[in-house]
C-alpha cells in the first residue's frame, strides 16, 4: 500500500469511519481542524494555506462544474493537510490533481484522495465480473462521486482488467503506466510525438473528441506497442480523456 493510502486509512481509523461514501467532505475537513471555504480562484481548483499550530485554510474554486471533481479536489487538499504540513501555501490545478506519476507530494495527495473516495475493497467489488469499457469508468466515477481521471488511475492500480495509460501533452508523450503484471513492450516514444494511428493523435491534429457512445475506438497493437517477429497485430482499444484547456490527453489502452 502506498503512502497516501496508508495516511487515508489511518485518518479514517482515527475518525471511527469505514468510508466517506455518504459523508459530506466539508464535515470531515472541519473535524480534522481545517477551515474549508469556496471562492472563485483564477488558475487553480484548490488552495491550502497553513497557519500556526497546524491549522490551515482550504479554498475550493466555486466555479468547479462537476461534483466528482469538487470532491476529489477537497480530498486532495485534505491529503496535503494530513501529510504535508511543512508547506505554507500551495495551489492545485488539473495538472497536479491528475499527477499519478511520481512519488512526490502531489502523487501522495492523489493517492490519499483515491483511497478516501474509492476504498479498495468496495472499488474491486464494483469492478468484479464487469467488462472493462469507458462506460464502466463513467459508472464508477458516478458511484464514487469522483473525477473520471482519478477513477481511471484507480482502476489501473486495483481494477480487474489490465490496462495501460499514456499521458501526452501538446502531442508529446510524457509518460505511461500499466497494471502490474501486464507486460507489453511499449514503443520508444516517451518525449516523442504520439503515434500517428492513435486516437490521441486525432485530437492533436483535428481537435476531435469522440462522443460517449463512440469513446472506445479500435486500434491495433502496433499503435502503441512493439511487436515481435511472430506476434500478431491484435486489435486493441483506446479511450481518450481529453483536457483541452491544458492540451493534454490521457489514453487508456486495453485488449478485450
């Protein structure tokens, strides 16, 4: 279990809670000794300012449109409050709220938020015997009232079907992650342009974003992965979570 998940479970134990699925996070934040308020923030979705004696003020952008994103942002800032009291003032945007890459403070806060909002035993139960698809991710996001990106990375970690996630920005592949044990040799594309045959490339070239009904697009293994001499160019699927504001795409890739 990672650092953020351990901290989230420790806090729940201290509060005598099994989960927060039906609990307003405002109550939890207040119970932990922080002040939560809503205000219009320019350039960020959440902010935490630490004061004396371990106190802090958490501000959430009042313009956040989706409830799931709002709750994940609150949980992320609460993670900073619980784990990172050495920081003074910190702002978070989609770039930090979707950072599941490294073992830094942002990753830890996202791990904390994921465990808090999507407890492992409940999450796995909701995935069991269900075919992986973009609709499943959307259903899970609704069930756990969290952001679609956080659900995708949570599924990558503990879901019941192996997937890869490729993060790209401005048509350049930044990094990729995979479900443990799901090994396919990824093409040497990190820091290079996204594959021309990928769904992500369609967004960067033409601004194309598929509808919910068409969000799973068929691709071939050779789009993202190396193929050996005797490997078949099997059919895979790609679903893109597009963050147009930041010119960023998360490509979820899997095989049925």
